[in-house]
C-alpha cells in the first residue's frame, strides 16, 4: 500500500502528477490512478488503496466538486480522519469539508504554486503520518525564503524601471542571487502580487527573455489585463503599455514612499 492516496478529477491530472512528485521527493510513496495494472478492476483497486493509505490528499477544483468519485473518496477520508485537502482553484468545498483546514495551491499551473504553498501541503501530510518530509522545509522557512527573494527582486526591478530599461531572466538571476527556474518565477510572482496590493503597475513586466519579449508565464499568471489566449500581437501590445506605465510610475518614485508602503 502507498502512504498517500491522491484523489482528483481527470481534468486536473497535471496537479495530481505535481503533488505526487512533491510527495515522493519528500519521502512518501503515492498512489493515483496511473498506478492501475492492466486487468485489475478499477473499483477494487481504488477501495484497497484508499483504505490502506495513511493519508488521502484531495485536490479540490471546479471539476472535482462535480465528481461523485472524488466526493466519495473525500468523505471516506474525512470519516477516517486521514484527509489532507488542497484547493487548486478558488472553490468552496461543501459540507462537511468546510470544517477542516484546507491548503491553498491556487495557481494557473502547478509550477506557478509557491514553495510555501507546497510546504503547507507537506506539513499537512506530515501531521497525519507522524513522519517528517525528507528533506524537511517548514512553512515559516519557505515563507522567509520567498520574502527575501521578493525584496531583492523588487529592489533590482525598481532600478531597472528608473533607468527606463528591461532586464533578462538570466541577468536578473545573476544580479539578485535568485536561481533561474521555479525560485525566480515564484519571486517575480510575489513582486507582481505585491504591486497589485500597492496599486502599482507590474514591475515584472520589465523581465524578458533573450528575444526581448516576456515569457508565456507573464501572460498565464494574468499579471496584466489580457487573456493568455489572446493573439500574440495583442498580448505584446498590452505588455508594452504596462512597461510604459512602470517607467512612468517610477520616474516619480522615492525610497521614502516605498518604505512607507
């Protein structure tokens, strides 16, 4: 039997795969329906793995809330006190699941979920199993790393904005010490969210690839008001408008104003 059973709707397969990878990396074995062996009866295997697992991770989304299978699995896990629930979309699970703590993994894609969000899921599994993740990272540590990376990123991007310039992902990684990959994109996402809260244009618009244009993630994260499915030229036009807004905003910027925010 696997340590963790993952309950999800087929439309959310990418999230189930990402959750499984995180859990396996942390030292737990997982089961989800890709583990079925040819010739096995689906319902028999589901029942065996569900009852044998130490923890059931339920991924809530618009799709899974309409699934009788997911709701039945979640109800069993709730009754057995071994459910760890996570929202991958902004949904509200019905009774009785509203009465338990739910992790928020909300993002447009699994790779855009922040380390602190994944750490919260691992901590939930740890509490149910009584076994620490390997390697262990606490939610507090993950949040501290994210805050430090965000601060370094914001400072550097303000310098770029005041120079009316752009910066590549590679240059930004080298200048801030935030490694390119998930850590860099998590920090850029944190900066963009902070910009929104402050009522500022999005500094992350100034970060581009070697071709001088932003990557697809800039649009899929919806940092600016343009659909990720819009024509490429329309997206580039919206991005250029945002760059102009950033440059204009930070022409009037002062360190005192930033510290006050």
